[in-house]
C-alpha cells in the first residue's frame, strides 16, 4: 500500500523540491500551508490548510488532517515545526512519523563535511619555495562552494590543486574544457588567494565538439543528449559571483583559442567584461575532448606556453572510458623528460611541474 506523505509548509523551497521527488517516483503527497492564500497550492494534487504553529488549535488541526487524509509520514523543512513534531513523535503523541531528519542539522552537514575535508593531513610532498598553506576557514570555504557545483573534479584532485598552487609562478591560468565550471571555480579561487593571475576558460560548448571516441561508445551516446547552451549558461552562473575582472572565456575549440590567445592579450565577453592576460601560462588544466588526437593537440599545443616552474594538469589521465589523455600525457612526459621537475598522479589527474631553468632546481620531492 502506498504511503501518504504530508508536506508542510508546502510552499517552502525544500518542500517543493521534495514534492517533485515524490511525484517523480509516483508517491502520494498532500500539501499544506498556514497562509490563507498560498500560490503554491496549485502545484499539489491535494492541498489543505493548517493553522500557524503558534495557534492553540494547531495540534488538534494536524491530528484531524492526519486522520482525514490517512497520513503516514510528515515532511517539513521548517526547523521549528520539525522540532515540535519531533517532540510529539518522541512522546508517542503523533499518529504519523517524521520522514526527514532535523532540517538544521541536515543543512549544516555539507559544511561539516567540508570542514572535515579541510582538516585532512597535507599531501606527503614538499614543494620548494611554497607559500603558506590555506587556513582551515579558507580551505573549508573553497571545498564547500566547489561541492555546490556539479562536476567530475574529485576530492583528491582538488587537494592536489590546493597544494600545487602554493608553488605556482605568476601568470595566466588556462583551462581547456570547463563545462559547468567546477574545476574552473577551484583554480580561479586558488589563483586569487595566491595572486597567480587571471583565469581563461576555453570551451566551445558545442555538440559537434563533444565526440570523445570512447572505447564503449557510452560517453558519446550520453553527450548527444546534452544541451551545450544551457551548460554555458550554468558555467556563467557558477563563476560570475566570484569574478573580479580576473576570469573570462573563449567559446571556441582549443586550437582556435590557442591562435586567439597568442594574438591578443585581452578577452571580452558580455558576462565577464574585459580581462587582460599576460600570454605566459602559470597553470594549464587540460580537460577537453578526450579522444587521443584532440588530447595530444591540446597538451602539446598549449604546454609550450607554460612558464618555467609552471604546472600542467591532465585530467582523466585515469579514465575508465578510454586512454586518450593517458597516451597523450605519457608522450608528453617522454618527449619533455629533461624539462620536468616533478610528476605525480592524484585522483584521476596527472600533475606535471616544469623545471625552473634559471635556478636549476627541482619542483617537489616526497616529504619525510
């Protein structure tokens, strides 16, 4: 028998989101509000009224609703209402059960997770001439906001990015393949903290550039369903609040963007305005088309502009759908082995630091 859920107050954002989830799986819900007119009532198939929690008749009215609609469970994102119902449930005075945990505790959980991740031990790698590590509040804020953006930048890769930016030379941060902007947000924020330089995101956001030639064909089948224009709008939404004239994008294939980057030092877009670049790359993050030919062209084409002591990050070096980024990355390591100070894999990404030729030293070593 299908359970009946009461959602109250039905017009809160959390309530509407839960209602949509219930509707998607065919669950039966009843919405309720204490407003005499609630514009969200029409979004529910069944709707009723409850007095304010402060009304002396609230508990009796709720009991009548539970009996009348045969309510089994109650969902409420309102912390004060939840606490009152929790007390009634604990005393055995409520005929229905609470469906959700404490809203205040649930809302705080992502912050707790970010704080726990920020307090992890540093990577066992020593970077020469490194700037101070992020404070716990800085790392927590970075991790929390990054997790709000959907994307494939895993936590281990993020930890490595946090560490390498401590030894980053000054220059541009260039990202090949940005999509919704998760890794772009991370590198942009780190570039701000360590005064590295402006971020340039290169992505065509166009369906014809999505073909990955993955081994199974499953990736290409999926990307055929994607709305590229929507992805670009979401990218803008995710990055715009943090922009200070130090982030912009080129909506074009990577090789075309390479020509534009070499010819002009200023990038202008309707959303981010004007951003001036140096033409010298401090960090190159390659996460574009994963087909071998494309990955190789991106790495070898753009890496020639990376400054001494700069970093190249090849995403999806470990990729379950194919070996394009790994083959191209290995070829770069072999071809430029004399120019490489440090290379390691963290998460799914390959991190490569170029030598500081003027100083003749390496870039990193394993800590003891």
